[in-house]
C-alpha cells in the first residue's frame, strides 16, 4: 500500500469516558501492532501508522450508550496486523489482561480469502478488530 492510497483517511477520533484507562489500553494495543504514539497531552493522545493514518482518543464530554451491534454510530474499528501470528499475539495479550473478547481469532472467508481476525472490546465497550488479510 502506498502513501497515496491513504490520502482519503487522515485520522479517527474516539471519545472515551475514562481517559487514563483508555490511554493505557490503546497504548498497549497499538504497541503490539506497530503504531507510534505521536501525542500525549492532557485529555488527548494519538498514535499513527508509518504511513500517517492516526487514531486519537479524547476525554468524552458526554456519556453514551454501550456498544450495540449495528446501532447508529461506530460499528467497529479495524486495525491491520502485519501477520496472522500477530493477530494471535494480540489475542493472547488482551486475554491476559481480562479484556472482553467478542470473537476469538479465526478465518472469515465471507469477508475475503485468508481473512483472519479477532474482535474485542475497549474500556468503553467499543468493538475493536485486529485483522490480517
């Protein structure tokens, strides 16, 4: 994937209810898959891929309902792993931290050939996918 293919996606921002707890969660996740932290400020933090796509978290100003499958809003956030083994490593890492797992790692041939992914919840219940394809 070249840099131009990412030009339409600059960043994503997630509002979180407990900033410190979420920052620890996302920092540990993103270190596992190669994102680098690019900001660590009061009430906001950000990580980016080598290509420049960023994911920000900011302290929420309002409460919101917990995740519901295909309710209005973010359905889930997928970040790509560089190998199938990395998906398994992330699963083991998150499981050891008692993270809620929606779906254990497996192949999803209905998505694409050799699509391998795990789905789990962040501290606010947002569904996170780590996928290799």
